[in-house]
């Protein structure tokens, strides 16, 4: 009986994970039918609505979904899990585990991974704008007189979406799976209803029609690829959200529901176009009978809000990972759930996203115009994923170099074909996500480089720790009761706060702890491996606390763990935290150019203090200031 009960619980859990994956993972790719096929037959392409053209484009869509999503991401890249976690930062961490004979390879890999992550910020701005706008544009199908209400309603929906972020999405998250289940069922049902008008569209599974379309329309087919890529946006989310749901639920949801629903809906739109070419202005909403338009608009808006929520949560998660890995300054992070660690809210990114997205809607004004800006960031991220996959397959999986190249080359060819097509849209709007990605990349690179230079300057102005400990008896001054904790980035040198405390106050505490927080290239660290304590002198300790790149350090919780493991017992009311606060001055003489140093200084001055970021009780903190010239 226990075995049966355990089996039933396992089935229920897998079903819940699959339903959850529907609500989070597939939101972006699941809302592509709202605008993708319409853009393929955009008037600027000059494509006639004929059997060969429609079936050819449908075949391109079908095989893009199969090659990029089904094979590349689900079959291959999802094998590259970092302790169950996915995403480009996890893939980069895997690639960096290997040893490389050429020293230049590691910086190149870091650059590829960071650039791919930076592009996600640009994608995170366009996805909510184009998704919600395309859903609300259904009002134009109901009545052309409602066109003036499209943008105001879109802006209102977006503002509402971002206003609820600070409250967390746990309360509404339970609705995501059921709503998306209804959405994909509706997609498939509308497709089936319209396929009967022209069942020949089912020939899309034959790759001949895709090749025939390319052969007959060389230049136009290449340009059309820039619209076909809209059908696979969100494919990277399958890999990025793997840690939340696991491989099997994502694969199960994709092959059993999402892929069939998408293919059927695209086929239905194609059949509708062949039966009524005038439906090209909005083939998705024309699939439905008139009585179903308003319910479909409401359902579409809900689906696009869910898709936007997934992207917003992804931006928050990626930003936190970048902070912990040292590529972004510390921002205020609020945890919106007591149970789910991934439920976080970052005010700065929330309001920056909202302002930029509203600006996008007001500037581009329609989903067709936004489609010109969409795709290039996605294709470049897919290229970065493929390049890192090549390295992981060879270095970690032990594949022969030739086998790794042969496995990834077809994906790279398709990715570069999509990138070439979307790059033609740079002038029409593709410059926006590209500029956002480049800006984010330079900000992350500048912060990382600035922290390295700052560490070098600080190390040059202090003394080696072993020398200090050996000489501490003769010059320590007065010993006072209590524990002093000094936050430091390295155990090789004496923290500036410790030197300044002795210099100005002429005291040293009876117990001194040098605490270093280390972020490892894994998503999570077990509590048993988190702490390492080393006693180097009488009541003088070095404590190293390790965290994964998806964990949030918390000093009070760390001290509780230390006591429970019998390492060091801290009385918080008898403990003082000494933190260095540097006043950084840009010089432009060494390390970085003057403008990058000024950018680093500005970020450092606006970063959240270590006290707030690490949840240190404010009434137990002493800040010791110092001036550093880069």
C-alpha cells in the first residue's frame, strides 16, 4: 500500500510540475501565434498568398521548432545541467570548470556568456511590450473604431503587471498553469477548426516545401526568416527554467501539448489565409467566430501577462546571479515568499523595465513595428548557447572534438541564418535590444574589472595577514570583550577595517573573525559544505562561507548554522561587524579609461551597502571609511 501511495504521490507531483511548466516556461513561445505568421506575410516582404508560399513558410516554422527547440534545447542543451539548474550563466559556469592550455580561452568564454546574459535584458523589455500589445490589438478585429483604445489599455495592463511585482507572484502563480492549459487547448482547437478549410497545409511536415520555398524565393525567403524566428522566441526559457521544474516535466509538456497546439494553430492560420487572403491583417483572431472574439481577447491578454511575468522573473533572477558572481553592484533585493527562494523582487529593475517597456509601446505603437525590433537579441543568445555547448560537450562530456563540432554545427548554421535575417532589421528597430545588450555587457565588464582594480589597490595599502598575526601581540593595544567580525574579500591580507580600528581606537576585541563570502560556480551549496572555520591564533578565526550563484547570503542565518554545526557560537548582542566603506576616486591613469572608472565610481556610490544586502543587523555595524584612487 505504501508503494502504491508513493507512486500516486509521484504521479501527482509530476503532473503539478508539468502544469507549472506550462504556466512559466512556455509563456513566451506560446504567445508567438498572436503575431508571428502575420509578420511572415507582412506587406514589405511582397509575398503572395499562394499554396506554395503558405505551406513553405509553415514548413519553415515547423522545422525551426523541431531543430531549435525540440532537438537543440530539449534533446541536447538540457543535458548540460549545473546540479539541476539551467540558463546561460549555469552553462558558462560548466564551461569554466575545465582546464584550458590557452589562457585567452577563459576570458573569451566569459565574454560569450556575459554577452548572452546581457542580451536577455533587451529581450526582457521587448517581450512584454509585443506580447501584450498584440493581444489587445484584437480589439481592431472586433471594431476598427476601438483602435484608439489599444495603446491606453496596453499601458494600463503593463502598469498593473509591474505594480503587483512587489507583492510577489506566489498568490497568482497557481493560476498560471490552468490558464495556459486553457490557452494551448484553445490554440489547438482553433487550428483544428480551420484546418478543415484547407487540409493540404498539413504537408508542412515535409521539409521539401521549406526547401522549395527557399529555392523559389532566394532573397525574400532570407528576409522572411526574420519573421519565422518569432515562432521560436522563448526557446531559451526551456533551459533557463529547468531548475524549477526538471527535464521530464518540460519535455512532457512540450511534446504532449505545447508543440502540437502551436503546429495546429499555425496550420489553421495558414488554411485560413488560403481560404480568405484578406485575413492576413490578423490571422490569429480571424480564426475565431465573432461570438468568441471578446473571450479570446481576454484569454490572450491573460496569456501574454503570464508570458511577461516569466520574463520579468527571469530578469530578476539573472540580475541576482550577476550580483553574486561579481558582475553587477549590489541592488536592493526583496524576498516575496517565505517558501520559494526564487520569488524575489528588485525595485530598480522593476521600474526600469516598466519605464522602458512603456516607452517602447508609445514609440513603436503596434506589434508589427515592434516585430522589427524583436528577434536579433534572441538569435545572438542562441549562438552564445551553441558555442558554450560545443565547449561543454568536448571538455566535460568527453566528446571527441570532431564529434562535438559535428553535433553543434547544424545548430550554429541555423542560428547564424536567423541572425543574418534579423540583422537586416537593425535600422527598423533591431538596434534597440542590441544597444541594451551592449550597454548591459559593458556595465557588467566595467564593474568586474573595477572590482579587480579596487582589490589590487586595497591589497597594496595593507599588510599580509600572517605577518600581522605574528606581530599582533606586541602592538595590539587594549583588548576589549566581545566578538568583532570583519567582512573581507580575501584571507591573504588584513582587512582595512581591522587596521583602522586599531589605528584610531587603539583596541582589539578578545575574539576576531575574518569573514569571507565566496560564490561558487554551482547554483546551490549544501549546508554541510557551506562553512569552513580555521583558527590561526588565539581567538583569531578565518571563516569562509560558500554560496551558490542562485542563493542569497544571510549573515544571521549563517551564524545560526555555525552554532548548529558546533563550529563557532555567536551572541549577536555581543558581536560587532566592522565594514570598510571606500570613497573611490577616478584617476584614469591605470587599469581602465577615465570614463569607465567614472562609471564604476558612480555604480559603487549607488550600490546597496553590505549591511543591507547581507541582512546584517544595522545596530551592530561599524563602518570604517577609507579613500582609494583607482
